[in-house]
C-alpha cells in the first residue's frame, strides 16, 4: 500500500468509524486493532444511487456488504415480475453473508439501493481465513460472523411467522406489533412506504390500504405515511 492509499483509508476510517463499529461483525475488536483489521481485509466503499443494483439475480458473490449510509432492500422476484422484500438493511447492518458463505453459483435474490447509499464491501474469505500476519482479531471476526448468520436465521423465521397469517389484517397486526416491540413504544416509524410494505408482507397494495383504513376507522391504529401508532 502506498502513502496515498494509506491516507485515503485513514480518512475513510475516521469518517465512517461510528457506523462501522455498530456492525456486529466488529464486536469485541478494540480501536487499535481496527486500523490493522482494515489493512488486512482490504475493504473498500462504493456509492449507489436509488434503485441501483448492488447484487443482481444470477450473480456469484464472494463479498459481504455493510451499509454505511442510506439503506438497501433484499428482493426476490418471480417469473412475472412480482417482487417480495425479504429484508430492509440499515446503516451498520450487513448483507450477503449467507450467500457468500455458501459460495452459491447463482444468487436467487437482488440487493437494490433503496435511496442514495454508501456500502462497505469486504471479501468474505478475508474475514474467515487467517492471514500471513496471524492477526488475533480474526478469531473475533469468525465468531461474530457465526453470530450474524444465526441472527439472520432468526430474523427470517420471524418474517415467516408474519406471512404465514392468512389475512392481510393479521399480517399487518403481526408486523406492526413486532415493530412496536422492537421500538419499545406504541408510536414508531417503519422503513417502508406503502408499496414496499405490501411487498414485504406479500399482499396486494390496494387490499392492504383498504385494511389500514378500516383498522384506523375502528380505532386500532393511527397512521400517517410511515408513522404508526398502535391504540389500545
């Protein structure tokens, strides 16, 4: 690494340090090790415009992404173009780890920037394989990666619990209840607009909008765009 590259990485680390430290992948790694870590991982960042593809269906990916700013949607589309939002990834969160770990030849989902977004990309093999310097933080990285994979499995299980409800109302109530519990309050903002929420719940937007109006008229909720309040 030449002096210019080193200085650029130093600036990058300073600018994004607080967000990077939020990622579970770096849990338990102290500040001094972080600088060495990024030299070892050879991580780099890239900007994406809204609706630009980060990963596309059919890709073979060997990298994981960490959102530094903005957000991304993990999407699945059927033959007719109907899409389902599998996950919404916010700053400090990671995506792509399961597919990179499995080394699958054909990516079954797409990752799309939901807004103007900066993403940190890291070669998965550099995370799980010790380098020639035998950096001690690699043990922490491997342990944290296992924890991340387990948490993603739990998250997908929770989504399955939501969409296994038969009616649109039941899916809405299950999702909104989970969001209220996560926020620790009955008044919260969700990360989706109406179409995205319908895609996430795998329901028709018009039917969902009708059901939200009914729930509001019945005094179950108050809502304004992405802001919701659950009423007793």
